[in-house]
C-alpha cells in the first residue's frame, strides 16, 4: 500500500482523496512533485515492468510535468487527476503484490516430455552445412579467436550433454567460429551433435577424451 506524507497530511491515496473531498486539505496546497516522487519510490522494482502498471506510471509522470493539469478536474465535481491516478496506482500495486504472494506458494510442475526421434545428420549433410560457416569465418576480421582458440575454450565446458546456446560464446562472430570448431571436432570424432527437431536446440556431447587439438 502506498503512503504519502507532506506538510498537513500523512496517509494513503484513498485518505488523501477523502481529505480533499471533505475540505480538510486544499488542492492548491497539494505538492504535486513531492507526491509523485513518493509514489514512484514505493512501487516495488519487480512490479515496474508489469503491463498493468505501465499506463498508470506513464500518466503519473505526465502529471508530474504538468502541475496545472494535475490539479484541474475536467468536469465540475470531479476529483483532481493526480488523486485519481494515485488511488488507482495504490490499488493496482496492492493487487499485484497479493497475486505474487499467492503464486509464490505454488510449485511449478513441468509437463511430461514428448518423445521425439533424434535428428541424425549424415557426414555429407554436416559437410554441406559447414561450408557456409567456413566462408563466414574467413570473412571475419582478423583477431585472436579462430578455430583452435574456440576449441580450447569450449572443450572445458563439454561435460555431459550441453546445449550450444549455453556455451561461453559472446556475440555473433564468436558463435560462428565456435560452431565451425564443433563441426570440425565432430568430423574428427571428438564430439557428437544432435538436434531433436528442425530449428530446435543443438546438443553437444563429448565422445571421449578432448585433449586432441584441431588441425
């Protein structure tokens, strides 16, 4: 629950609305900038990316930049826009926090795996697949990261079955060089490459000792 405090008032946005309606507080005495900053500071970090909060936060920031608009109702008898947004924001934050607490007590259960036949690529198909990657590697700017360097980096992480996207390769260039190194290692019988479905994750598994260097 969001709480506000400034000279002459301390309480929630709902209590602020009641104070304005009953005349205990004048709209002209409402420090818009201070109130908005207090409200934003009390929105939890893990809730700021929630889609439910984005429109309210955007409207609150607009009102922060336009104090006259923030305190001027559109119609007679309507409350100030700043108060309406503060009340809505406070209620939404409370609702989302309660929903997160309830969901935290639920234990996620993974769906049963669907058996799929492994996609086995023939040596000829792997050779054809490696050709464009070899060209891409040759087209890269000269730097200290070639096939040998990629293999030296990767072989220390090939313990068991590892997904290609989990390997320590930074950026598109290193991924291309790393993939070319794995294709060469597959050709030499050092690793096994499996892909269970088209466009699915590529799995890498060591076939034996990995101390051999790529030629």
